[in-house]
């Protein structure tokens, strides 16, 4: 007798897709138009992990087309319209260094809603 098929567990939450742009190496985020933006606040927020996996498969087409490198699904929260990664590694990728606010992506004008993270 064969073992019953196991359904893959998914987590509830909000997700975005991030990658690195191939030519510049910059961190980019998948936007609602299916393109890539430098700021996390322009990201398309997906309301289930399953939708995230579908969008990730689309993003991987851009990887095969040599537009981006290593697209990944990242869990986020949305607070007052500001999109924030849940895990510190992804927060640093999205917003910049934690020890030098002057070098943060907000100082470079990428994420206007991230100011509260630095105050």
C-alpha cells in the first residue's frame, strides 16, 4: 500500500518577490506590472504564499532571460502603507545598513515610507 499524498504546507501572510538586477547587482522588487523596481514600496504585495509561488515562477522567467538573479519570495508586513520585510536580512536588503542611516536606501531616495525605520 502506498503512503497518502502529503499536501505542501503554506504559511499565511503577505509576500513580495525580490532579486538582484543582473547588470547593476542592485536589489530590485517585482512590481504590479511584472517589472522590477528599486524600492520595496513599489512591490506587488501577494496575500498568500501560494500566490507568491505563482509570481515567483513568473519572476524566474526573468532570471532565465538574464534580467535578474536569484528571485526569492519574502514575507512582509504592511503598516500605514509601508512595506517591511519580516526578517532582518531582507530588511537590510530593502532599506540599507542599520548602523549608518546616511547610507540607507532612504537617504538615496528609494523608499520614501521607510523614514520611520531610521528615526
